[in-house]
């Protein structure tokens, strides 16, 4: 299960309404691909990524994803969940065929980005913006040279450079856990459109199953 952000503000109802309209206007399709990793991804990071991956198409934009060969879980943790993943962990990479937007509507330039796990702070500053606190942070691939977990602030500082603002570039993870088919389209409770992805996980160096989750590609939240 994911970390649920509580509670929602009343004004959030309007956000959901407009997000539903926007999502309905943009279909999301996904399939597997066998593309090589972008050359801009540093070799230190590329060695942890599995060959091939998932290709999502949103309108005319193609998003090629590569996921890590194995995402480490905390030792002694129970079921495979984001609660057992260290914040700032490398989760994968993505290449945008054209300019695209993050969950806050900021422009992401065409090109490759690494994807790291992030958690929305539980401090009231982002109250009511999303039902879950898990996110993928996008970092300019050429600047993310160390594959080790960067922690909360370390990931955010580099992710901000992707959009040139005071907030990091993020996509919501929604749902954080699911048993539905991988690559299937998914409509969230907010009316956002997501694609279901999956990464292998390891615990104490041993295979521990997979973590299946949604990446929101169509929809917007204000925070």
C-alpha cells in the first residue's frame, strides 16, 4: 500500500473535475520496446537498467521507459511496497520524443531523464494535492551520474533543474500497488490517466517479487 495523503481540501473537488475532462481528451497506449538506452545516460547508471522496457504514447509524444534490473527493499521488510524503498532510489529512466508535461503542468524538454523515487512531505504544504504521497522525480540524465540513493533533498535539488523552478519535476505514482495487467491503461480516482508498470525487487540481495504500480502521464495537480 502507499502513503495516503490526508485530508483533501474542499477546493480539490474542482481540480478533480477539470482533471477528468483533460484526461478524457488524451488517450494513453503502452507496449514493450527493445530500444537501446540513450547515450546521454551515464554508464554508471546505465549498468543498473534492464535492456528494453515500456513504451507509452500520449497523443503524438512517445515516452520510452527503462526500469532498474532490481529495486532494493529495506532488509527485514515484509511485502513488496514503496514503504520499503529508500527515498531517492534509482527506479529507471525515460526518454521523451518531444516536450511533455509533469504532473504540475510544467514543460519537460525533449530528451532523457532518470527516474528516482520521491515522497511528498507530510507537512501540510501540499495538503489535498494527491491521494498518495509517492512520486517519480525526473532528473536530467546527464546530471545524474551517481546511481546510489540520493535521499529526499539530493534528488529534489537536481530534479528542479529539469523544469527550472522551485519545485522538482514529478509524475504521480497512482496506484502505488495493483494486481492489474502490466502496461494496461488506468484511470485514477481523480480522473488522471496512468500506465501500469512493474519492476523486480530484491531484499537482502535476494529476489523478492515485483512491484507493480501506475505512472500518471495525463492529468494535473496544483501544489
